[in-house]
C-alpha cells in the first residue's frame, strides 16, 4: 500500500517512444476486461508509453459473482502476479496523474475526497461492494447508476469513473473555472472538463455558470460552425471561388485568401484592411487575371455583407 501511495504521488509522466530503449508490452485479460500497457525501460526506470483498456461485457452485480470484484475495480485488472500488480499501479498512477486538472494538485483532490461525505459513502459502497448500506442517500442516487464504472483507490482518497477523476464538491467550482479560462463556450468547456474529470451534475453546473458569461455567449456561434464541408467539384477552373480573411497578424496585416475550388489553388493578397473597398480592389485584380467566376463564396461577416461588394 505504501508503494502504491508513493507511485500515486510520484510525478510519473507519459514518455515518448524511444527506439533505442528496450520495450515491453504487458497484456492482461479478465472475464470482464482487457488491458494493455506499453512501457520502456531506461536505466532502472520504467516509463509508460501508452495504455489501453476495454470492458468486455456488462455484468450482474452480486456477492456471488466472482467477476464482480474485477469489474468493480477495472484499474485493478489483475491480482495474479506481482508483475501485473506493479503494472496496475503504474496504470492507476498514470490515470490519476494525467486526470488532475492544471492548477490543482492530486494532494488537494485526495484531501477533499476524504472530507467529502458523499464520496466517502460511495467509496465505502464500492470497496465493500455493499450499496445497501447507503440506500436512500444522495450519494446512492448520484452514483448507483454508474457503479460499474467506479474504482476506489488506496486509502479511500481517490475515486475514479473509468479513466476520469471524480472531483469532490469543494473543488468542483474550481475545476470548472479552470476549464472555463479560455471562454470557449458551454459545449467546448464541457468537453474540456469531461475529458479528465467527472462529478454528478457536471453539465448543469457548467451551463449555469457559463450562461451568465458574456464572452462565452459570444463563442456559441463558432461552436455551431461546421468544420470544412466537402463541396462538389466545379466543372472547370475559376468557376467557384471561396474568399476568406486570415489574421490579423502581429504586423496588423491580413491575408485575403481566394481559393479556386477546382484546382484548390490559393491566391493570397496581403492587405492592411478588411474594408469592402480594399477587398474589392483585390477581387478586381484577381478577376482581371483569371476572369469572372460564376460563384464567389464567403462567410456572411463584414466586409462581405457590404453593399459595395454586392
Ligand atoms: Zn466564459
């Protein structure tokens, strides 16, 4: 246990693959899951390069089910050998150290997890495989439906949902603040947050908080913008042209980029203004070289919504 605690607090980072180092692949299977960890040995240190795990089937909970313990503890996939145990420790350490949001420490999360009433009840239920004991509690209502994804670790100071750290109540607001820093809107902030952490009501809390944030409201349209769509190939060159600005750059210049959708050939003008006037003069130059296209595609923002351009 002391070793596990040490490895949990250690600063174990994902290493890059080194073609000169010796490589080991450890795989493990249980009736409920598969796990694989690729690690390399440099000196006397073992560093995880990558890991993968899969839960195979849903299971029936119950004390008589021998698979139950395993599926309740997916990170603890093997109890067969010391070798596998140490790999499991690395795996858990890997998950926990990578799931900690920036500007928050694992020590803080552990301390608050110990102080969090709900989390302590859930950890007790997971460890003892006895959800009866906490029936009718808030903790039961929030966690029972995801019980198969939960793993409790070490001295009851870490609870995982799959690969994600469950954040105790006292730190939830801060976890959201951290993910919210870039003001990327509700959808992105939720994504960012849920990559690494989870707690009950996470989506509602993000929505509640960000719905009052003006910069995030402004970010909503760009969330809904589709990524580049494939458009149909025109019949000939210079028939369909798309026009867009890139910048401003530190020099306060912009690039006016015209792309012929047939050849995908870009025509780039450096401009100091995105005004309709400046844009028109460049478009006229392009047309004097290649002729007048059938279709010019733009976004609907300025200057393309200007009367001068129509
Ligand atoms: Zn915001």
